[in-house]
C-alpha cells in the first residue's frame, strides 16, 4: 500500500476529472478532492446514518469519531460485515502500508488508529501487510533499504497498541518466503487478471516494468483467508474487511472482481479521506519536506514551531478582520487536524463555533492543536520505545491467532 | 520450463520465419526446424570443433555423444565456463522442466542425462527448477494438480542418478514459500524488465494474464547464485551454466540482459535440438497422444508395438526398392532415436552405413531400437521404484551442497 498523497508521476491522461490512484492524487479544484464525486467515480457507497445506526445498535458501541466526522466516509458492502457479525460468522481485518524511509507523520496513523478500534469492537484477527516490494518496484531503493524501512514502520504500527494475540504483521519480502500458500494465491489471482485490466484500473503502460504490472496480485492476496493457513487453515469463506485510504480502492476493486472466481467472498471496505498537509487541504504532502506535516519523531519544539509557522490559517488577515468576519474551519488546517485527533465532540464543536464567529483567534486555536499533538506524539514515542526486537518477532511470526 | 514441441497457440505473427518460443514451435519447412538458421535468428554460437577440443583437453574427458552428434548444438559463452574451470573459479549448473501430467517420454530425459554427465565431469552443484507455476498459468490446471505433477516428475528426474550431495531440486509453488531471497531476486529482475520487452521477447499481449507477463523473472532467478543462500551464501559471482532445449533460450536471453545490471555474471548456455515424434521429425509431439513417443511408463510390448507401428521410416517402400536405393537416415525416426540413445559410435556408424546402402532393412533397424529402448525404460523404471518420499525430501530440502 502506498499513500496517494505522496504520489508519483501521473500515468493517466486527465480531463476535467480528478485522478486518484494508489500512486497519484490530482484534484481538479483548489478546494482539494471532491469526495462525493469520488464515490460516484469509484462506484462505492457513502457511509450514511442508517449504516452507522445499525453498527451502533449491533455492537453497542458509539461509532468512532472518524466515522461520525466523515473521515471514514465511503464503503463497499460494510453491511455484509455487520450481517456476519450479527450471525456470528467469522471475518477478519486487513490493512497495510507501503513503507517509507521517512518517519511516519501523524496522518499515517489514521488507518491504524481506526483498525485498532475495529479490532477491539469486533474482536477479530487482523493482518497488516507492509508492501516493501511495492516500494522497491516504484522507488529507486534497494531491497535491503525497503526491508529496513518496513522494520521501522512495523515498530510504529505496533506502538499503536494492537493485540499481539490477534494481530499478524508481515512484510512481503519476508513473508512470501515463509508461506507457500501465499504465493499460490498470488499466482491464482495473477491468472485471473489480464494486462489490459491492470492497464484500465491502474494506468500501467508498456514501459512499466513487469513487477509493477504483476504487483496488484500481491496486495490482493491478503484479502483471501487461505493466504494465512496458520490462522485460517484452508478456510476460504472467512470474509475480509479492509479499512484503507480511498486511493487504495483500485487494488480492491480488482480483488472484489477476482475473489468470487476463486471461491472466496468479496472483501468489504471502509475508505478514508486524505490527510491534509500543513500548507493546506489542496496541497500534496511531500515526504521529502519535513515541514509538510507533524512527524512522529518531532520534538515539542518542532511541533510548536511547525504549527505556528506552516499550518494554513482560515482566519482573518488581522485580528480586527477575524473578529469581524470570523474564521473558515473548512480550510483551516489546524481545525482540520483537530477534527482528526480531538476526540471530544463537544470541545471540537465549541472550537468550531467560536472560530467561525471570530471569537477564537487563530493563535489560540493553534495552541490547542499544539498541546494535543505534543501529547499524542509523546505518547506514541513512549509506546514505540517499548517495541523490542522480541516484540517485533512476536507480531511478525506466522502463527495461529486467538479469536 | 516448458517443452516447446508440445507448444500452445502461436502468439506471434509468422512470416516465412520459423517460430521458436518456450510455448510454441513452428517450422516453416517439412524437414523440421532449420537449426543453423535458428542460431542466426537467436544470435547464439554453434558448438564447433575447437570448443569441443578445448573441453576434452581441459577435462580429460571425451565429449558426450550429445555434443559429438550435434544434439547439443548451440551455446552462449560456454568458453567462459571453460575459462572458469581452468582457473578453478566456481560455477554451477541449472536446468529445469515444466511439469506435465503425462508420464515423461524418453525425449524429456535428454537435458537430464546431459546435465548429470556435466555434473560428473565438472563436479559442481546443480539446481533443477520445476515450474509448476508456469504450467498453472498456461494450462487449465489447479495449483494442487501442478504440485502433484511436479512431485511425479521429480521422481523421474532423481531416477536419472543425480548426486544427492550436489543437487537441489525444487518446485516454484513450494520453494518460493521457503526462501525469501528467491522472491527478492524475482522482484529485482521484474524491476529491470518492461512489458514492452517481454512482449518483444515472448510475444505477450494485452489479453495475457499478468502472471504470464511476470513469469519470465521466475525462470530467470535460479541463474543468480544468491537465489540459493543455503548453497552460495550471499555470493553473486558464481557463474551459471544452463543446459536446456533451444526453445528455452528466450528466457535466458532476457536473463543475460538483466544479470550484469544486478551485479551477476551472465548465465552461459548449452542448447539442444528438439526430440522428434515417432511420426516424423517435422511433426509435433503431442502430450495427449500416447503414440507420439515412447513413455517411461511403457511396457516392453508397448515399446515394440509403437516403434513397429508408428516410427516413421526412411526406408524404401518395398524390400526390393530399399535394397536398390537404400534408406534415408536423416528422416528415419528409428535411426534418429538411435542417434540420441545408442552411445556406441562405431555401432551407430555401422547402422548408418548399412541402412543408407540398403543392406540393413527397416525391420532390423527397428529391432535394434526396440531392444535399446526396452532396456533403457526398464533401467529407468527400476531406478524410479527406489525413489521414496525420503529420497525426494533429501533432494528438495534447501540445504548446503558439497562442492
């Protein structure tokens, strides 16, 4: 998996359509991606009130604020997972990440924070794929470098607090050589998909290397339960729920097409929006620009300085103007970050009201965000420091899980 | 690896050129493939007297009759292997087979008989790849079926008498899941080769599945020594010599292009001609036609009956005509089979002379062949009967080899 907002060169010709692929995201307006339009483009469903109500009723849990606030905004057949939950039929969670050499930024935590919460609510096994092979194929990196990056990223993922008895984390360059059944499923998927199909879905062309062309099968395979015989045995009917960024959807549209042909249920999905760069919701996050976001390795001082200096403000140009006209929460990055990370709905709503009215000044809004991010990053750093090689070995060892 | 003479549908447009790919062989004349022309087409070298002399001088061994008789007729940089042998630098042998559901026929033994001899002469390690994944991708077979076929074929290969201390035999569906370094090399190769390149080399098109498009990297990987860390450690400079049918050359042309980019020496090759069907040297062997060749499971009676009934004769239409005009050894399949399997040069030359002159009648020529094949098949069957699961486990276990 790769984060689209750090995308590579566009491979598709773009009309007035916005472009979202796993490797490239291009909005066609300066207000960023139009997510309602993307749902239509992709043919997914909006996560609506009815679905949220049913989820809350079935699980007895309030929906996560990522769902309540439209951060996870789109889905594919999530209702089927709720059916299974109701009928006590088995399913599992699958998410992943394309390891990057840079320390993760706070936005990278979103799928993991959410997946951890889903794991707690549903009490199901979880597999997490690190696509070091994808990074190797797309970037000018050695195999060894991508493996090392995967290991560092795995520490950050473990630090999110996953249950070691229910979670298997793997990198492709390691796991393909540990589990013959995984490669067998990769080959089964590869036989079902033509070059013309991946050309249509991902925009691959004749000058792309054959590794890229074949790769989608490797990201698809974890959605088939018998890819993990040590967890699911030979069972093919364990359904799969994939929480991921919407840019990853092309992989799983393909997977949903192939899975039934191989006797598996179609994987179901929950899609999140992109995480904005400090510079503004319409700008791309740049992995090479340390000022484009808050990283999990940042110090208190760096966090304070970055937010104050770079976080795009939706406030007035002067205090007088701000007090008169109020701030615009929709474009204010500090408010948007609070929308992602401030769990308290009432506190967030008060900030929104006061900032919109002009009562709350940008400096104070940023102060709230700085304190929250400093706490969040410190908590993460503390948790990460406890992730020893032994802990990594436990999470990454192919083994049976409790569920 | 696949035997071209059992080829699939042609994927390339054919002018007046003969077509030889790993999956299809089409001659453009009724005298079969023009091998001299093929050497020019492929850009390989003819195995000439000078090279044979040097081989014999260096090894102190007479060249194998497959070499002396032009059955292994073409090479790529075999002289570099002789250089290494002279300089006592390490190299290894690599050959393989695409497992088929049918029992092997005698022609399938040719690369193995020859490779066993090379192993003895050079005293070097050998790896043998069973491309069950290739058969899965190209044929309408299940993974399980191709795995079972690979196991049966492995028994036949072991029965050829390879040294268990120097030979590692593997099937892709098994080994890819046992050795992370193998997949890492597959990915390294896949990054170096574009769709346009495999389109040019193999004739793949947009409607081919992505598994076929990516497969050549899997047949290329065993030519890189660090694909087998349990044999060669991390060494990248162990050269590789590949004895194979000429139809497999496209895979290794590609490999020779990629290997230096990854810091490996180019693999060297020894190419063999195709083995003729009983029905004639210009006809294709059909795996589904039990009468097209002698199978290693045939009884004495079947061998006798097939040779007498189906082996295309280059003799005269009547005894009188034969005695007057003589027989044509070039098209006589019985003679051609003797050329492959009768080791005694003097005996073969006598048969050739007597048959050409008309002195030796077809019936007697066939009788000689029948006796030889019966003995050869019986010897094979006896050897195969001793190949227990334990013996298979020894050959197929990733382990260090003696050399």
